[in-house]
């Protein structure tokens, strides 16, 4: 159970990092666009990133996406679809459109991950199995009472820690241990240096 829940948590974290990196690539690819198209595309990318951080991240704790972020995503398509690239920036445009498709997929996966949690039957089996295991240790015959009490106590602590860990990472975007939004903040930092001359 711990391995399965943690795998989901890691997948949600990795997908968020990939989404943020893909948005940075879109922003960089737009540097090759003519000024009007470049400004529109880059502003739309930045607006989407900010909406993910400000609007969608709190909504993910409830297992839903943000309508505002959905509209920011739609605006990206509104910006890219009417473009008619010429030979000078066709490659960068096609690469950006492919990246935009990846962003859509990664956003949907991120929202799906926010809904991920153990079904109630798993929690029942976890508590029932823990109770049976603890009862077995408690009822086992041990000559020395101190050692018996220590064994029961250690088993109870171990089961408690497992349950605590599962509760913390059961919802990837909720609780003290949650997928951070720093990847998108780092994306904004990377974007802010695009086009600046090296120091």
C-alpha cells in the first residue's frame, strides 16, 4: 500500500515538473516568432503559469481543476491556432504546438492525480490487518513481560507510522506532504532570464 501510494505521489510530482519545463520550452521557442506573435505567445504562457500557481493549485487540494486555468489554457490555443508561420519560424512554431499538446496532457494527468486516493476497502483491510497483527503479537507467549511489552509497543508504533504516512501522501496535493508548486515558480524565474544578455 505504501509503495503504491508513494508511486502515485512521485508520478504527480514528476508530471508537474515536466509540465513546468515544457512551458519554459514553449516560451523559449516563441523567441523565434515575429514580435507580435512572440509577445502574444509569451504573455499567454506566463498567464497560464501564474493561473496554475494562484488558481489551480488550491483547487487541486479538493481534487478539481480551476476554471480560470482552463480558460488560460483555451487562450493559449486562441493565440497559437491563428498563426501562419513562414519558413523562418515554422520549426519553432511546430515544436511549440507539440509542446502545447503535451501541456494539455500533463495538466489532465495532474488533475487526475489530485483525485487519487485509496478506496475505503483498502483502509478497512489496513486497519483490520493491523489489528490482527497487533493482537497476534500481544497474545503470543513470551516469558519475559518486559520483552513482550516492548515487542507489542514497537509493532504498534510501526503500524501507526505506516498509517500516518499513508494519510499524508494519500492525496498528492493535500496535507503537510504535498506536491509543491515550486516547479512553476522556477519556470517563471527561468523565463525572466530569457532574452537577457549573459553577464
